[in-house]
């Protein structure tokens, strides 16, 4: 093995499931920090610290190499479960932790909740606005006929189920093989009567299946 190839193998092992690391601190990952007083984005090596609190008291914390809170939720809860502390009955988190993997984890293996949770997804507040609910471009505002498993677009055309499409996320989760994100894709033609809907209108929903 050449010295250069050995160096590449060493760097690859240092990366792990990350896409960056610091040469001065290989355990640190480059993350987007808070903006400074001049509104400049800061990209610096660091760690993501997660804390579990109750009544404003810090009960547990964990340190992660992943930059996003979404990918830290499950490892944080797993470490909490492995500690001597009792698991919470209810978990409350902001939209930064909202993802399908995290929801499935909270729901448990047999759809029995590990704990009650209140974690909104990223577009939750946007979907509650009047402007969004009156926008006919969004398939969530279309009429759904459950018996025939189809949507009715604003032009009265049927948008039927077409195929299943699997999606692999970036979250390295040991239990991800048991639950897969399955998306439904249906295509329907829409006429020019519907504003901003010329051409092909696509509906993408979400279903859950098992591998």
C-alpha cells in the first residue's frame, strides 16, 4: 500500500458518517454557527450539544458530531435510555427535530408510543396560514377520495396513484431497515383554467411501509 493511499484510508476512517472534520481536532465537525454582529455566517469546527430539561433544570446532556438537531434526536434519546435516569412520559421539541425517522422512533416498533411527543415539522406553521390553505397549487388542499385512493385537482381531474418510490435518508439509524419512507407519486394533466398550474401537476404524499 502506497503512503498516499494509506493517508486516504486514514482520512476516510476519520470521516466516518460525516462530510468534514478539523485537522486540529479530528473529532470536531464543521458546522454553521450563529451569525456574528456583522451578520456574517460562521463555519467553524465544533460539536452539537443536546440537553434534556424539565422545569428549566438540565437533567441530561449528550455531545454529537452531527451538525443538525434532526439527526441528533434519536442518539440523544438512546443515550438517555441507557442511563440510570427514567425515560420521560412526554417529549417536547421545536421544529428542528421534526422528521419522519424521529416520529417513527417516538411511535415505537409496534406503533405503541415510546413516549408522548409534541414535535412539529418544518412547514407546520406555514400550512396553518390562510394564504397557504387557499392556495390550490398545494395537493394538501385538494379533495381526497379515500375509497378510490385518489385526489381531485381544482380542474375536476382525478389524480390517481401511480407507483411506490422509496427514499433513503442521510440518517444513519440502526433500525432504519425496518421502516422505510414510501412516497406516492401521481401525475395528472391540468388545463390553463387553473392559475399557475399549466403543464403537469404532481402530487406527492407519504406512506409508511416495512422492508
